[in-house]
């Protein structure tokens, strides 16, 4: 399945949709989420704003018939970095999130980890396939 010609573009499209929804939630809902999650308003809204150009990049790549492998590798690396940063926010950062905050951060990190893993799998499966 990961070697299917459309596998990576489909993963990228779903990643863009999920990341876009997260960006909207974090930007528009930061005022409501901050007290519930016990995370700073600026952190939540800033994370949402950072996602906007990422969403544009990932969506743009998903629309290409054969996106460059190097660009997909960047997306995979950014996703893995997001997971690491999320775990740091949940457990090692300067903040003490509520249980809901830890759950929220880890849930979105788990979803991002799935996208990173699928992207990595797709890259490996297509490494020797001619373009």
C-alpha cells in the first residue's frame, strides 16, 4: 500500500486537512481552551498561527502528481519535531497543563506521529521507484 502512486499525496492531503482544523481550533478557540488546558493563550494561538504556512505547504504538495521527495522528507521531519515539542509541552516545559491539557497535547501529538510514520513509510517504499 505505501508504494501505491497516490499513497503519499493522500497522506499529505489528510495531514493538511487535520493540521488546518487544528490551526483553526487553536487560533479561534484559544480563549476557551487556555483556561481548560491550563496552557498560555499565546502558546495555543501561536501554535495555530505556525500551522498556517505548514498547511499551505502540505496542501500544495498534496495537489502535485509527484511531489518532490525532499519536500515530503521536510514535512515528515517537521511532523516528528512537532511530536517532540508536544511531549515537551506536556511533560517538560515551563507549564503545568491540566490533565485535559496533557490529554489534548498528547492526542494531537499521536495524530501527528501517525502522519509522520505514514510519510516515512511512503518515502521508504518509493525510494527505488523511478519518477
